[in-house]
């Protein structure tokens, strides 16, 4: 499942385009050693999940944005620091479009939670503006622009399940059968991705063998791909991995306690999502997810139940 859908009927100039883009979980995330430029090569398996962002694009003389949502959006920038605005400006620059756009972003992916919400906004803005402005870029060109905006943006376009290598933006679709149910525990206080990577480098410099990088370029464990193809949540739980988890837990020790707590309530495994601090618990089925979520909610956690894989960025309506 997956793939960019931006079908828009030809005709008069559009006044409004609504696009949805999915958040993601990293069900596997191997991080290579730090490179001379300070970045890390990774080997990731992304899964798009049913927590989605909605972006409405309408014509404007300038580039402006408003943000609402079911998650805390207080810290979301409303200027050119916002990745959706940067995406719209990049598309205009690359296509010679001389107007602007007003974007209304309705967020349902936790902010700074390691689930790619900002990247989903950028992907949605690219697709929405492409439709609104009738620029008609080929899909490959949109993916190129997406990769220039951030490593997670191309996957938000694609959706479904995919292997990411290099900086995470070199994508190969992966087959996943069935449905995987996740219980998310979100945290209002985000973790900075660069800080988490820096902490991983610091911990590795202490020669900790449990988090040492793989020899050579990082690769995806074949067992992960086999589990996804089989729709086997129990096998996926045994093979799932996030090399950033130790660093995130070192920066925020309560995350390690939370992971143990969720597993104690019946989760097959618990993963810090990306650089965190969202924790994703894999459940055996929807009923198990409901039970795990109920117990975690009773303990005062902010909980939501999502499933994957779901499709990529798509135009919902255009008029």
C-alpha cells in the first residue's frame, strides 16, 4: 500500500485544495557512525500510520500559514521556519510561479514527537500547491524537491511501507500485508533530533558495545522485512530496533520506564519513535491495542491508537 495520489480534474482555476499526508513510525532504525560532515547514514523501515495531517491551500499574494489541530501546536512556527511554507516557496521558485499561497494546517501528528508531522506538512504543501497552481510537476520531480526539504518528506509523499537508506531519503517500497496496530504515548515536551543524535555519538564514544554502529553501511535486518510481508506482529516485535532509543532514554530516563510499563501491559514491544519522545507500542491486534491504551491512559498518559500501513499524500478535494 502507498503511493502519491494527486489526481485533480482539469478545468478552471482552483480556489481551494485539501490534501492529507500521513505521519510515520520507524519500525527499524539503524544509525551508522557519524560522517565528516556531521551527518549519519541510516537504514530505516518506515510505516505510514493513520495519524494524518490536513493542509488546505488557497490563493494569496504572499506566503502565509495558520495552524490548528488536536495536538499541542503552540510551538509550531508561523513564518519561514515552518517546513510547509518552505515547501511552498521552493515549489514556486522551481516552477517560476509568481503568486503566493495561504496554508491552513490541521495537525494530528504529535509535534516534535519523532513521527514526521512537519515532514507530512511539507509533503502536503508540495502536493496542494502543485494542484492549486496547476504546475503539474512529474512525481519524480516532486520527490526531488521533497528530499531537499528533509529526509522524511519523500516518505510522507510515498506512504505505505518503505526502506530508507543514505540519509533516509533513498526510498524503496516494501511489501507489508495485513494491519499493524500501535498505541502511541505522546509527550508535550519534544526532543530535538540533533541533540538526540549528538547524545548517541557521545554514548558511542564511551565504547558502549550495546549501541555501537554496525560495521560498514547500516542495513535493515531481513527479519523485519519478512515479518512485514507475513503480517506477523510478533515476529516484527522481536526484530524491531531503534538505535536512537538509548540516546533518547539517556536524555529522558522516564522513557525507559514507560517502555517497560507498556510491555508489562501486554504490548509486544515498545519503541521510541525516531528521535522521540513519542513511544509506540506494537499490539497483537486492535482489541489488544484498546486494552493497552486503556491501562496507559488510566496511568495519566496521553494515548492514541493508530494503525498502518496507510497510503501516502493525496488530494482529498479541489474546487
